[in-house]
C-alpha cells in the first residue's frame, strides 16, 4: 500500500483570500457557521478575514464583527490578514491573537495592494510585532508576490531572502511564501522554500499557492517536501487577488487534503467538505474548481472517496 509522507497542516483561507475577489460579502452569521463547520471537521487553521479597507475589498467589511463573535478557543486557530500596525491594534481589540502581516516583495504590487512601498511596510513591522506581543499574540511575516509580480514580472529569490533576513522582520513566528499569481512551478517553489529554511531565521514556513496554471497541488507538495509545515487552500478553489491581474483561485483545500491525507481527513470528512463547498459556491454563484470535489461526485462507486 502507498504510504503517505508526513504532511503539513492545512490552513483554509476561504473567508479571506477566497472571498475577496467575489465582490460579495457573506453575513457575519454565515461566516461564523463556516468557521465552526470547518473547525468541527478538524481543519487545523483558518484565515477568517482581513482588515483591508471595506471600500477596496467589500467582502471583508464585517471581519471585526466575525472576530468579536468567536470565542478565545475558536480564535486560537484563526488568522487575520493585516497590513499596518493599526490593523493589528484593531483586530487585537476585537479579540484576534494571530496576525498575518502581509506585504509584497514587489514594490509595484505593494503600491497597488496596500498603497505604500515595500520599504514602508517593512519599516512599520516592528510596531506591528510589538502590538501583537503586547496581547500575547503571534504574527507572521507574509511575503506576497514571492515568485512573480503582475506588473514587474519575475521576482528574484534574493529579494525574498533579503526581506526575510531584514532585522525589522524579526519577531515573526512564521514566514509565509506566496505564489500570489499561481505562476510558479514546483522546481521554483522547492528552491525558494529550501533557501528560506536554510538561509533565514528559523521560523515555521507556510506556503500560499494559487492554481492559475494548474500547478497548485504540485507546488504545494513541492513546498512540503522542501520544509513547509503549513499550506493554504480555499474551498472549491475559490479566490484570487483583486489587485493582481492574472491571478485566479487558490489551490483547493479539498485537493490539498486529498493529496496529503492527514490523519483526520477521511472519506466522510471529504463528503462533508464537498457539501460545504457546493453550498457556498452556489450561494456566491462562483465556479467549482476543485478536482477532488469533481472526483467525489463521479460514478466510480468502487472508490471509497466517492460521495
């Protein structure tokens, strides 16, 4: 029998990166329902929203309300996207304790996405770290466009490594390496993750991938083999960046789970995820991109993973 190698934990990012390109805001109660359904199934971590400006990213407008309605126990495995120290402060006041401080390796994308230079984002990070620490929280260094930029093209590995080694990014518990556009190939992912692990301060390595060119799962597996111990995905392959032309959905959570098979993931778990995904995507009128969900709905009745 095929033996699966040790896997990284999945962080489902449906409620942030998954929703932000849809233009539709789910009601707070519906977001809370999804959080609790996924946690009940055993999903190890969730990204539940963003402090991005509501006029720029309308689906994130009720993030603080979502945070405030969750218990401390529920929030212990939830992450919130932030881009400024003020974001950390506001999210912490609502009850959040895990913060994903994000900016782009590429100046052009950082200007489009956050409205400031990469240098300005790095310079502000020590204050963000201090605020997170003051409430007993954890903060990630999240580097978007780690491989390619929609405006400037390829991003050099040295650029990512320089950011990771900058003294001002000290204090981050994790480093998130993002294939924001889904244009990387497994060899590139393996190379950069390996170098982050060997040439930068010791942190948990997270890989965030997109499936734009059909390599989301392959890149995720390459990242895990190279040392990533958390990987991102979204239900049904939902998502994309509104400030990154050419980016499509995230790597589907169901596809990542089917490929990695963590102990808690069973055919019954997949069946529940399929139901949650299909209902959500129908509600949002978004296409289903997950190959695992499509497979689960096939006629291969002798295969235990078919729903």
